C-alpha cells in the first residue's frame, strides 16, 4: 500500500510538472498568432500591387479583345464553305442548276464598278416594278441588312417541272455571314474574267479575283415575287420579268453534275475565288423602327488590307469539281 501510494505521488508530481511546459508552449503559440495577425500590407505596398495590376490589364486588353476575331473569321469561312457545298449537293440531288446569289450594296438602285472595268448596273426601274407588298415586306428588309454579307440559294426549275413552264424555288432564304465579316467589296466591282485581274492577293498569282458574273434572270428577293403581282395600274410583274428580266445581281452557279456553270449548264471557264473581309460592319437602320433600310451599310476594314495580301481568306471553288476549299495567309 505504501509503495502504491508513493508511485501515485510520483506520477502526480510528473503530471503536475508537465503542466507548466504545456502552458508555456500554449502561450508561445498564442504569442505567435497574435504577432502574425498584426502583420499586414502597408499603403505603399497596396498601391504598388494595384499599379502592377493596372499595367498588366492595359497590356493584355488588346490581346483579349482580339481573341474573338479569329472566331469570327473561322465562323464566316466555315459557313461559306458549308453553303457552297450545300448548293452543289442540291444541284446534283435536284438535277438542276442552283444559283448562289450575292447581295451587293445599293442593289435596288445603281451598283457596280466604273464603266472602264465593269459596267454600272441600274436596277431602279426593275425594283420599282416589284409589287409594293414585296418591296415593303420583311424579306426586302432582310435584303437591305444583308448588303455585302448576304446571299440566297435558288433554283429556276425542278426535275418535275413541265417543259416550258419552270417554277423557281427558294432553296435557302437570305442568309448573312457572322457579325464583322462580309464578302470583300472589290469582288463586286472587279473586272470580269478575261479582263485585267486586280493583283489581289499580290503574292498568289494563281488566285486571280475576277468580278462575280451577273444575271437578271433570277427572281429577287424571293421566288415568291413571281406570285405577288399587284392590281392595276401596277403591271403584272410576271409578264415584266418574263419579257425584261428582273434585278441584275452577282452570282455563282452549280450544274446538275456539281460543276461551276455560267448558268446554262455548261462548265464555267475559270475557277472562282471569293475573298472574305473583316472589320466593323453595320447596316443602316431606320431611326424609328431600328430595322435595316435602303441605304449603304457602314464598313471599316480592320486591320486595313486584311482581305488582300496582308492576311487574306479566300474561298476557292474548282470549276470542274465544284468543290470549295479555303486559301489563306495569316498576317506576318
């Protein structure tokens, strides 16, 4: 009993002797925490960090802004390649000629190049001959907003049409390229094939860019214009179209074999090159209803020259196969 008691006291002393150590360690840890919490940033250090962040933001802002531009380029290129392939496939499946009609600026009036290169086109008379119900329709409004960056697919006859009585058919309503992209304006005014091709792009002589072929035999802005004749005294537009034609518009066409054609089913005598352009693009809007109106759109190429030899994107269409591919050069 005495031995056990003695051991008990010894253990008790040991336990009590550890208490100051634990207390000392705990107080030391508490002191460290207090000292740590008292540490902080000075005003000068905070201002320095803020200045560095502001400098980095200023340097990186243009780079971040440009991240969206390649996406627009890729989207516009992909869309036009896909729709060229679609027009070709429809021509073969429909056993017909499919026209891909592009929308120039001022299509309702005068458009085109100088008389020394390509003739000016005056569509005023033919546009005014279209029934008012069609000229004032939403389809016409879409056409106003699709200048330079819009197109449509149309077939003038179908495999089931009776001989001598073709029925034009819309295959793709007016469609526009992604925001910030359009067909290069000089494509609408460049000399026709056989003339002097402009040096675009200058480092690719095998890719001459001639002007679009033109035709006045396509109902526009939709094939339905031939079923919307107005009452007297407005003349029957179908008769006017059959005798005089309609608006003169730029186009490319695919025959029933999927080849490029001038429109009569024969093979076109040259490959087609369609340059894309990028920048700030916006149609003229009516100040009242904010819808596109008959006025030339605002377009600023950015960077300047990106549709020529600086950083071009060209849709090249082989005349024999009708297949489209991308030819491009990134900015050096």
